[in-house]
C-alpha cells in the first residue's frame, strides 16, 4: 500500500509539477494568482490523504506486532538464562567444599564486620541453600568485629531523653545480632574486636558527644562475657 501511495503522489506531482519548490522554507509571499495555484495543488493531493491514513494504521499494527515479538524474544531469552543457571558447576559442589570456600571468603587482616556487604553475612543473602550452609558452618561465625553506636546528647532535657532511647534501641538491636552471630559459632575459639566509632563532624552549639560508657559496659557484660572462656 505504501508503494502505491508513493507512486500515486509521484504521479500527481509529476503531472502538476512543483512550481513553488524554490520558495519552500523561505519567507516568500505568494501573489493572489499563486495562492490560487497552490490551493489547486494541495486540493489535488487531498485525495491521497485517506491512503496516507491507511498507511499510518498499518504502521501502528506492524509496530504492535513487533513489540509483541520483542516481548516473546525477551521471555525466551530469560528462560534460557534461567535454565542454564541450573547447569552451574557451583550447584554440584559438595557442601564441605562450599564451606571451605565460604571460610576463605572471610577477611584475613581483621575480624569480619556485621555488614551485609561482606562475608559471612553476604553469603547468607545469595540463596536459601547458601544461607543454610553458611549458618551450618561454625568457622564463619567464630570471628566478629563489633562497632558500638554513639550519639549526640542535647542539653535539652526532652531531647536528651529522646537521644538516650535511640542509643538504647541501637544497643539492643546490636546485642541481638551479636548473640545470633556467636550462637552459630558452635564450640570454635572466638576472636572478638570492639570499636567505638567517633566522628569529626561539627555539632550544633550546646550539644556534646558522649560515649555511653555505662550502656556499652552493660552491653559487653551481657553479650560478650558469657563467651570469654572461648
């Protein structure tokens, strides 16, 4: 259809010519006679407009079909990738070999931190199978680096209580995490490092930084002391 439309338009313009083509895209002002001639030229081409509309409709139909083909292709490609994953050699590794690999992922220059961005926590976020293997590997949890939270305590009594509650909440959350971590270590000898973070950022006038020594000491007594013999 598009070929016949092009042919028809070419025939029309060839018959009538394009006498004003040199004036297109200029500021030329046609005379009264020229305006009449332009009207005749345009009116003669209007008979082709319905064919142009039909071509537009056909293009829309073809585009919709192409979009469907693209979606089907994407689905097939994804299915191939997902099935190839089943062939991964890592899936065939015995559990004891995976456990050795997991232990080799731990940092060698320090104790691992309680971060989801590094082993062992990272290993528990890959898949359920790896999570179960990681939890069943005591060596992964025999070392830990604990960062104790600090806070800003305001001279304002209300703000001070609010900050104190925040510190307490953070310590309780950290305590739960440390207990869960060490509970997975079985009977392995432990290596525990504790760090109290400080910052050099300026604080508003009237505020002061405290280390919450008493809360931290309670945290150490409740959480760490019971493992001191290991």
